[in-house]
C-alpha cells in the first residue's frame, strides 16, 4: 500500500477570496478526485479548523493499493487540471508518499522505511 499525504498553505487573499473560502473550494475540487482511478483505498480531504493547531490550510490523506495506482492518479487528466486550478491559490505545497503494510500495527507501519534510510 502507498500512503499519499499532501498539505497546502494558501495565499491570503487570492483570486478575490479569503484563504478560508479558498480552502473550502480546494476541498470541494479534491473531493471530486476520490474515485478517479481504480486502486484508491482511502481519500480524505480536510480543511484547517479554527480551534485546532494547523500549519496548512488543506490536507489530503490518500491510500493507494500500489505504486501504479498512485501513478495513474497523478497522471489522470482531471488531477492535472485540478493542480492547475489550485496553483494560483497556493503559497506552498508539501507532499509525503510512503509504502506501508496494512498487516503491521500502526506504530510499526513505517519502521521498515526508517530502518533502510541512510
């Protein structure tokens, strides 16, 4: 399995809207991508909440059954169009992909990757 985590920090203001309104728009756009390709196991999009700590405005946590499924998602025309729509709104983007084993307990799921990293 592949976990795909992306965080966006949005500009304030941008495209005539405040950051909060743009975050809700980005979430709505991302939600349309939840079933673009076979192999999407989980697709969760959230926006920062006023009473909770956050260093980004929008967060995507997705799980794919294989690297090929993630590659199909990344190359899908709808996903590419979404990236172009989000680009003028974003100040920064962070992404973190990793392989995990669904059969391992949560606290050990990334241990193999950490063990082999130089």
